[in-house]
C-alpha cells in the first residue's frame, strides 16, 4: 500500500464512487457531504476547517474533515467537529483510519483546543475510544469528545 493524504478544496471526481460504497453499507453521510459541498452549505472553508482525502496510490479509499463546532448562540467555540470520516471496508483494521485521524488532530491543534464528533455505530465508537475520545451524553450534536494537547 502507498497511502497518501491530500488536502482538497474541490471534491475529486471519484468521490461519488466512495459515496455509493458508503451508501451500500447504509451510510448516507458521504453523499450528504457531496450535496452540501456542491450547494455551498459546507465547503470546509471556514477558519480552521479542512477536508482530507485518503488515497492508496491513485485510488480514493477514504476521507475525513473538520468543521467548527458552533455554540447554541452561533458563536464558534474553540472546538472542532470531526465530520464525514470514512474508510472503505477493504482498508479498515489496517491502521489507515488511525493515520487519517492523527493527521486531522495534528492539523486541528493550531485552531482548536478539543474535537467532538457524533457516531451511532458500535464499530466507530470502539475506534474512537481506542483513539482516546470519551463518550459524553449531555450534547445533542455530538457524543464523543477529546481535548487536544499542544
């Protein structure tokens, strides 16, 4: 494997293939990301935000992004929200998700003091717990949280 992580400001052509694969597993969030990106709702372009694609040679195998987590009064807090994190099934349990998450965290630390995310699958919950995210119950928008160390 030749794993490469690339920062993107435009969605790659093969993102739709990734979206179809995710949808076949019951995950709609990649297609939602495509739709929101194309209609301008979320282009991962606010302060501290970014979107990454993961490739094995030239094949797109995953993605993950970071947005600002908005407070209820719509003021951005210094919390980033992990979004649209997905790795193709064939590439899971090979350390690629860990590499991507560590890359996201390393980059996030300059703009955010903590990260949050929402997941509703046991396998993803287990992954994030192994990566030192803690389960929180008091928030509607997220259920895992991690302080970043500078």
